[in-house]
C-alpha cells in the first residue's frame, strides 16, 4: 500500500530514492519497523475478538499417545486453539501495508503464509471436529511438498542468473557447492523441514512463539543485509537483489508473534495450532533460502532442530532397542516428565534461542 502510494506520486518517489539504502525503493529500515509495529498492534487488537470467537468453536483436545503427558497437560483442555488465524491475519495486513507487492520475495512470503495456514487450518479443523487426530500424515506431507515445489521453482527462476544464487554456502570460509536444478529439491527439504520443526516445538505455553521472535529477528536482519549490496560485500555474504524486501515480511512476522505471545504466555489464553505453526516455520525456511543461509538456519533455529531431532532419535532408538532414549519427545516434554515447571522450561528455551540467534548473526563476519 505504502509503495503503491509512492509510485502514484512519482516525483516524490524520485526525491525519496536519493535518501534510500540498498536496492529497496524507499526507506526499507523504516518500513520494517512500521510493519512490525503494525502487525503487533493488529495482533493485540484482533486477539481478544479471535479468542472469544474460537472459544465458542475450537477448543484444545488433550489426547496424546502418552497417558502421563495427558495428565500433566490436563489443565490445558478446552483452551481456545487455531489462534494462528489472527497471527497470520496480522502478518498479511502488515505486509500489504508496507511491503512492495511487486517484489517476488514478498509474493512468495505471502504465498507460504496463506498456503501453509490454510493447510494447518484444515488439519486443526479435522482434529477438533472429528475423532481423527488431524489429516493423515501422508496427505499433509503431500500438500506441503506441492506448496514447497511451487515456491522452490519460483526461487530457482529468481536465483539462476544471480551470482551464488544456487550455491549452498558454508557459513565459515568461502566454500560453496552449486546445486543447479537440485536447488528445487533442496528447497522442498528446507521448507517442509522448517515448517514441521516449528510445529513439533509448539507444545508449551509461549515456547514456539517466543523462540520464533528471536529466530525471526535474526532473519529480519539477514534478509536486510543480503539485499544491501554494500553490507553484503562487507560481510562477504551472497548479495541477493530484491531479497531485502523480504525483511518486511519477517519484520511483520516478529511483530505478530510479539502480539500473539501477549495472549499465549503462561498460562495461555489461546494456542496457535497448526494454523500458525506451519506457516511461520515455512517463512523461516523461505528467508534462509532467499539469503542462501540454510546452514545458519540450523543455528538460528537450533531449538527447533533439537526438538525435531529428539523425535527422530526417540522413534529410531525405540524401534532398534525397544526402549526410550528420553522420557518423552519432543524434548520439552522430557523436562516436563522430569518435574520441571513449564514456565522454567520455556524461559530456558527462549534463552537458548536468543543466544543462538546472536551467535548466528555474529558469525557473518567470520569468513
């Protein structure tokens, strides 16, 4: 909207461009801040209305495979869920207000936000309206892959003529491997993996939302830097023309998550459900792909990675030995079983996420 208005006043735009930085049309830094504040405000305003509406229709059903976990989490039963509806609404409105809608990275960001949110909403609706535990895993994965193929192919076309656009970059040193057409397959793994990793982490009040604030902030900075020729050259990271505009999407995401955490912190008034966790994880993967920083994604999203690995290792270890590697997966449930208070677990995970985000951004100069 803001960019459209400026284009409508071309002489003013030309004057403002003299003061802008990077390859953005105008005042990218200010628009990132405005997108964040707008999304936060919208989440705060929409939250009470959405919670009231969800309370009448969609309430959490505590029904895991672990009877002990069900007992521990019994107090969460009937809490409104599918709160991702107002989170995604806040993100989309923030981007529409302050993003350049002609920018392909913004278009991909909106596509992931809406596409994965719809998938998550269907999964939540089935889970809450029937006796089934959501969509069949295979069906859900197929839809995720189809969406990821579309985004991966678009990124491939966007990156193929850009220096290092299809390279897999090692975070330390200048080593890289050109993926070529395999970039699309790699994109599927990153997008689907990051989406499901955040989904697995969303199990305690404020856990996924708090960790996403730190991870999203890191990638807001990374997308900004990758789209700024001078800063990218200074930090020896791939310069990706136009990717700076994706920082508007990531900034809007951080603002919306701050607003959601207002209601989701312990004791939670609402849960985001798959409606929220799938798209915000997908956006994190998109930011990594757009900036060619997938290895940094593993570091920035270290909490999400550990949670996912804990599930994979638990299942694998049980199939091989018949015993459990940890008390209960994902990892946050292990600490619950050990008697730690939920709030202590969440805050400690936040601390870890903040430290990992700082280390990741600081490592950009280690080349």
